[in-house]
């Protein structure tokens, strides 16, 4: 049966076009129920005995949720107790249009066979399709379509022992019309509260409008958000700006809005005060209105966290005035464009990990949830199982943020485990940093080679056989995913042949299959302390692709002929097969080089590589490449408990630099080759030059020690850092380089056809990419494919040469890479806490790295630790504090702290707040009267450098 709709449309060119839309209706679309004997269906999804223990529905029944139930109550629908659900095509299409994340979760439910979710295509069924009536809104038409389909099901399954149909809706008008047509219908909350076996599901209910009205207070705390139509008009006229809201971790009354998509080049607007923050949440897309220039302010130097009592609803005016007074407007120096949030364009809420603050009111069901991420505000939830959730890490989702509530409202999602336990905390940091860590699906694993696997003759066709070369790998201890190996041999003409051999991952991962899509989504392998979250299944990462010693492996080789001055004479790229002669650690390779008694082929190869690497590094630095510094720590783990038993900063050897130099050379060589062949779609990596303002703190810090730094170019900075020394202060140059690292921008992937700036600031290279780690970085897989096509070793495919798709891929890779770095830092911080848990109080020497209005941030080189010592007197001690922003210093009573000052602190674990355990640093030298040990606890952070090899 065919339905058609004809209308005319005027084109931009003024022509009139006739449009005919055809809609086919069928009578062979089956109901999907085992209980049906009318439909001629080969397989069924809905069970005959569809019983859920319920006070409302004691009989066998199927559920039909409407669109809003699916959109807002997906957390409940995902519970295993909810099964035998009919998802109408009308609902599925609406959900897809309104929320991509919920749509994906719903599709996952439909694909879980044991859940019995059935999609019924009511829009193409002859008896359930309806047309929109004159004057009827699209929403009302869809509600009617849902009721018609539900009515069809109830009449189709009409025998006494057939399951009944239960329509679930929270729309009062829709419910009333359904009841009038004879349907069995309940509000979703009614149905869930009627379940007998799962009373905890009630806590997962998203708040309805009625519930929100019950919670709302009579006092308006925030301005009304403008409607989207006014926001769009304001953005178009230039009176509003659109950007991404970034809350501050250090001051809950302050945030920034980045105005452009590319944060590296974008401008930012400062937002200060609860009223101006106006219910925006970290990562929301917002509309911001600039304040008059006279109201522009400087970012606050006060460190302020929302650690007050669990206020159940609103703050008093006195509290708000006190909070706003803590925000510094600063002087004329460092004033930034300042604005206020006038509307929300897109909420980017997700389920948040954290802990419950149990209300002090007896029998209360309303409690405040404190997220693990300090950028997220506390969330009010209702739960009847507060005593059970105490001490647990839980997940909570936000439902809304009324203008008359100090905090957003939300609901409980699920429990993660006991707070403080290693497995729980690792799960939290993976979830909080959006690291995909679920087991690889069967669809993904189905594309792995069948074992046992070996290289076959057809695999070697078109490859160079390099198994005779003395190839070896040099990696950190315990490395099993060996991406790269090297060789060096002297040629008859006195030159050297140097090869970098990279695992040929693209031989096993072909474009577009499930394995490839999963790797593209994950983007990178994430290395936690003692744990690795692989980008590709372990069979590839630690076995078939890993360039282990004494086994034949497929590789992609970059081979140069170099003269004695390490100048490249020839370059070639080839698919190859190698057999590594040794898998060495950096220390083992260094011992071979240094041992004058060794002169075997592997050692000679290493010495040749090391000699050339030193020349390459010297030349890079002369061209302006930066040598920055950052303290990285290594944990030694207990073999049984896997807890850290020793913590030390990593020591770099010549062999670290040796490997890095040849990886850099390979990446630069490949970048130039793929750009020459694919000028519009090469996947490259750039490192933008920092804006001059980024260097302010570095220049002020250097000036405080009478050292002059130049930052007008990378070379000028590199040269002045090299010359920066202070008599009697050997560690000064290292501290300066650590500070310089913090001034840098993040390196990012981009598509050559979408950008004109290719320069890599840190490496002083005009072009760069990532080629050398395809086991752990998806960007390298794309680069391998581009290079393979460039040398005729493989064929292309449409997505590879589509610059828009490459650019979208780069966006995901940049996001995954950034989240991976944050997750690694969080893992180091957690394991540092575990290390200090049994160490008591240690006394250590440190250096002041930053000064704030009420605190100093101290670096302890021995442990690579950074912590905050507060002087604002949470004990209300009334210390006399004087902060100088121009020449950064903080005077506490009569002692002045400046950047790089040497101090002594005690270090211990403060586990009084299990949600945010931290390393407590207490000042012991210099001794300042009135500063108590108990008032100087700060959160510790471990910072890592932005390495790019």
C-alpha cells in the first residue's frame, strides 16, 4: 500500500520544484511475540511468559514507553529487571533526533537478546500508520501514533492468556487520552514504585516536573535563561558569544568560556560569581554576554572550594555576599574580557562519579552528592538507601537545575564499589576521563587472525626481507607492546644505513571493519600505574604486532643512508619482514654501549645509533628545538598486592634520547612524504606557539632571580633557557624548564587540507606527524595507510582521502589523547596516595613553584610531587597576608615567599575526606608564627610533560 504526499518548493534560484514523498505501508510486519499465532514470524523477541513482580501488574505484560520516558528514564530502562519492551519506530526516530547518547544506549538494549526489547515499525504498518491532522502539532501526532500502536497490540494479543500491553507515559494529557481509548496506562514513576523485587530502582528515577516543583524554593537565585530563539538572534547580531564553559578546579565561583571550537587559537571570557555562572556546568555550550569594560576583572588568585555544609536548598544573602567577596577583580594588570551566562545552547551532562553527603536531618531522603571532579557542582538527589550508599563510590546523573535552587537536581544511577579500594578508584578515574575500557566485543574479536598464526609466503609478497639485519628494540622495563625497533650498520662507502622498523598493524586491521572502528573510537592505549587499557586486543598489541626478539614480524620500515655528520643522503620507505635480535631496556642498552669489553653486532649497532643521535639532537637544538623538563615518577609494585612499595623520579639515559631522536626523524620524514602525496588529506601533528601572555609567569619568575628570558621565538627561548643559571642554585635551571613546560600549548592532530599552520613549535620542525606507535595510537594507523598508498604498497579507500572525515577523526583523537593524559596523571596521584598511606609523616625539601593570594604551591623533586600549602586560615587565625602579583610573592606575617624559594615541608596522607584524599603538606621551614600544621593541607597533583615523539 502506497501513501504519497506532493508539495512544491521554491529553490534559491527562484525555480519551483515539485516534491513527491512516497511512504510504503505493509501488512507483513509482525508483532514479535511468542504468544501470537496470527503473525507468520520465523523468530520472536517478546516472551510468552513476560512476568515482572509488581503490585500494579501481577499478570504477564509487555511495556510500551513513550519518547520522553526513554529520553529521561534510560537509567531505569537499562536495569536487567526491565524486559519485554516494545520500542515503537515513532519513539526510536524521536530519540535519535533528540539525543544521540540515549539513542546509542537504546540501540544497545535492543541488541541484548536476554533483555527482549523489540522494535515495532509502526510507521510502516498498514493498521498503525496515521497521518498528521490539520492543526495538529508534530508532538501531538507522535503521541497519537504511540497510542494507536499500543491499541493495535492490545487488540492483536486479545486472548485471555496473552500478555497485556502497558503504556508508560509521564504526559498527563497523553495518559488521559490513552485511558479514554481503553488502554492500560501508568505514569513511569507509578509503575517503577509498584515493582516488588527492586525497590532501589526508585532512586534511579529522573525527577519529573512535579518533583522539581516540590523541591523548588520560593526564592529565585539565578536569572532566567533566555530562549534559544533570542540566543540565536543575539549571536547573529554580535551581542552574545557562543562558547564552551570550563569551570575552575581551584575556585568554584569562577570559570572561563572558550569562544572558538579550537581551544588552541580561541579567545576566552572570564565568568565570576554564582549569578554570572548562572547554572552552567563544565563542558556545556553556552551563550555569554560581555560586561562593560569597567567591570572586566583579572582571574582570581584565591583558591576556593565549595566545602561548606550540605545546605539542602538555598544560601542566605550573607553567604552569597561572603562568597562573591572572595573573588578578586584584581587591578588594571591582567584584566580579561569578563561576561555572564545568559543561556544554555547545549547541555553536555553525563553520569558523574562521586560520593553521597548524608543529610543531617533524620529520616530525610534528600542528600547532596559530591562529584569526584571538582569542576562539577554538587548535585541534590533523593534516595531511600543513603545508609547503604555511605562510603560507596556511586554514579549520579543531573536531571535539571531550577533557577530557585543552589544545586542541580539529579538521580542515583549505580554503585561502583567501596571508596578507597584500588579497583573502585581505577574504575572511577576511567569513567571520569571517558576512557573506553569495556572488554572487546565478539564482533571486534572476530576480525583477529585465527591462532596459531605465522607469516605465510603470500604475506611476504611485496615486502623486503630484512631478517638478516641486526635489528633490536629499546624500551622501558616490562614493555610488551613493542612498536619500534632499530638497526645501524656501516656501508662500504663509509656512510651509515639506519633503519626504524615499526609494527605493521595495518596488515591486521583493515579499514572499516569492527576492529578498525573500535580502535578509531578508543584512539589511544591508556597507561595507568600497573595497568594498561589497550587500543587493540592483546593478541595484536602484545603478540602478533609486537616486535619481540627472535620471532619473524611484519613491519613498516623507514631507512636512511647517513654520512658521518648524520646528514641524510637517501630516504626510502618499505613494507618489510624483520627478526629482532634483542629486546633491551634503556638501562641494558646503555650498559652495552658503555661496556668497552663488548663488541658484538648488537652493541656496534647501538653505538652507531647513539653517535648519530647525539649529532641529530645537537642540530635540532641549534635550530631552536626546546629541551623542557618535568618530573615523572616510577612506582615499584609489590608482586602480590600490586601496591606501590617505592616511588622515585625517572632517570633519563643517553639511550632514551637515542631512541627519541630516530623516532622524531622517522615521524618528520614520513610527514613530508605523505604531505607530498596527499596535500589535502595528510594527517599531521602541530604544536602551536604559545600566546605571549602564557609566558607571563615564567618571565616574572626568572626576573625575580635577575635572569632575563627571551620568548619571541622558540630558538630565543631555548638559547636563553640554556644560559639561565644562578650561582649556588644548581636546581634553578631545571625548575625554570619545568615552569616553561607549563606555558606550552597542547600539540594536536589535524588534516592538512583544513589548516595552513603546520609548524611544530617545540620540535622547531616545519612539518610533523606520528608514525612510530601504531599499536597504541590510531593516528599512526592512518599515517601508515597513507604512506602505504604513497609507495604503492596498499590501495586507498574513500574515507582516507576525505578531508572532512579526517578532520572529524582528528577531533576525536585529540580528545582521547587529552583524556588519556589526564587519566594517567590521576592514576599517578592515586598510587602516590597509596604509597604514603603507610609511610607516616616524612620531612622533605621542596621549592615554591607558584604563589597565590592565600597559598604557595610547592614542588618536591624527590617524589615529583606538587602540593598546596594554604595560609588563609580555615581556623580563622587572621594571618596578615600581602600578595604582590606584579613580582609574584606572598608575604605571610613578616616572611615573603617568592617563586623558586627553598622550603621544608612535612608530607603525609590526609584521608579524613575519603572522596578527595590528598597529600598533606605542612610548612616546617621557614617557621612562621601563627601558621598551624593543621591549616596547611593542599591537594597534590603530578604533572607530566607534553612529549611528542
